């Protein structure tokens, strides 16, 4: 398909901006079939309440949602944000006069260059200007009320007759360079309605119901139940375990035989230790009463129950839900390790993206030095984050206490060496 590079602008108008107190967002718009954006306007900047702020947000596509790398598909574009304020004076029932545009920023040009959009990522999906517009511009009839010390020469003085209705509008926009003007229409459908929540609720309702299940998982914190038909359909791992010639030992429990239960019991050995629960592992002495519909008993000694349930919820509904809070990264890490063990590549990538989004200078050391070093791709992402935020990480308590507990951080010496090499290469020294 022939294409031509062009520049293109998207503009959105806000009436009476002075009345706003909360952020507002433009409708999403696109520069290609899978590259969507949205403008975000803050009438009161967090950094300086005398200013407004304007941002260009990237609306992540499905591929971007699960990558921890920068979104390279957007880096070929360059853009500038702009804003302008106009007023319309009504001097009669049918007469409208548009007044001149007010200059909006200290440079007097109403535009902010973003340059090439190469820094967008899950951690940084939004870029813009936090002090783009002074709020006093919104009241063009009240220049005399400008705060002391403000350069009044930047304001457009407008003299209107008494009681003359005046309409104030703020237009925000973005101008892209090097967008593509296609010479044929795009045939694929745009994103449609989300999957109905009611159906997801119906699917999830069958999860962990002992009277509807034929598979029982024995975990440290108790039993979890599932349907083999769902597991086999959604997971090649479970399909081989429950339907194929599973390589691990399949034994019949003596206590199960006494009950004449047709179940098989599999010791599900885990290659990656996720946590170290203090309670003892399930054994034949701790056999839980088994329903007659249970066909398979699978012992899972080393996975936290919540992480295992989150994995099953993904298999049932294709949804990933990480709890909110300071410890959310631990839940994401447990889910990542569980997905890695059961060869669920999509869930693994989505859990890794969740970990990446939850990274901060305060927790990245605990994550990397505690557990994440076991997986090379996760280790690489976390080390790159530390290299990009080394000053803040060095001030964190977890970094300062790194040498106090060698048992909790068994690979600290090797990881510090790797970090030194990465910093050396990054700084070109």
C-alpha cells in the first residue's frame, strides 16, 4: 500500500475553562490503526495551582500492554502540544465578534515541543507540560486582578461594554509530524465492546467449587478445586498432566484406595521456589475428605493459594487482577512465578508487565535481589530500571540495608557486579 508522510493535528475545544476544577480528557484519536492517543487537561496543575497542565497520553494497544520495553512503534512520530484561548462577544441577538487569541505561555507562542515520541512505555505513558497556561488568562475581562509580580504585558486587554455576554473557549491540541496518510481505507474493525461482565461472572462462578469440580489441588493453605475440561482446554501443561503420559510419578494414595476413590494423586514438583511457608507440606496423614466427583488429586506444596487462584481465574476468564496496595508487587511476582512454572506465556508476560508498572525506587531492590534474579528477562528489566533511576534507588532503605541480610539476598554480590557493568556501559565510561 502506498503511503505518504504528512503532518496532522487534532484539536478539542473546552467552553468556559474557568469553571473546571477536575482533569478532563479528550476522546481517543489515532495516528494509525493501532496507535491511539488522548489529550489530558488539568485546569489546576499539581505542581503550581496558578497554572494549568496539558499532556499527551498514549492509549496502549494489546501488544504495548504486555511489554516492558519502550513503545518503539510511536518513536517515529514527533509532536508538539498547543493551546489557544478565544472569546466571542455578543453585541446583539444575531451579532458575534471573535476577539483575538490570547498568548498562553511565557514564550508567547502557545506551543510546547515534545520532539520524537521515543520515551513512551508502561511506566511513562504520558508526557506534556505541567505549567503550560496561567489560570488568570481564563478571565480576560479582569486583567487588573492578575497576581502581583506577574508580567501583565503578556495578557490581551479586552474592553467590553457593561453587561455584554462573552463566551470564553480554550482549544487544546497536538500536531504530529511524519504521520502516514494511507491511500486505501483500513478494513479491520476498530476495538469493539468489552467482553460482558455478566459472562465473566458466570465463568468465574464455577471456579473453586468442590461440588462442580473433578480436580483437587492440595496447597499449603488448603484445597482448591477446578474443572479438568477448562484446564485442558486452556493449558497445554495441564492437558499433558491430566490426559497425556505425564512424566512424573502417578500414585494411588493408600487412604484413597481404602475409600475406593477412583482418584489419581500427582506430586506436582515446582522448579522455582516462590515463597517459604512455615506450615508443613500436605501428606497422606493430612488427606482432605474427597468428594466422589473428584478424579484427580494434585499436590502443590510451594505456591501461595492466592497466586494459584489468580492463575485459575485467568484460565477461566482470561482476566488478570492484581490487588491494590503497597504489597501488590509481591502478588504480581507470585503470579509471574506461577505462570512461569505452568508454561502460561501470555499470563507470564502480563504478570511481568504488572511488576514493571509497580516498580519504584523503594521496592525494586527487594524484588531484584530477593527473587527476580532467577528469571533472566525479569532481571534485565529490573536492572535497567535501577540504572535509569540510580540516584533515587541509592537513597532507598532497601538499598542501604542490602548488606544486612545475606540469607535474604544470596546473589547480592553478583548482582551488584552486573549493575556496575550496566552503569559503566550506559554512561560510556
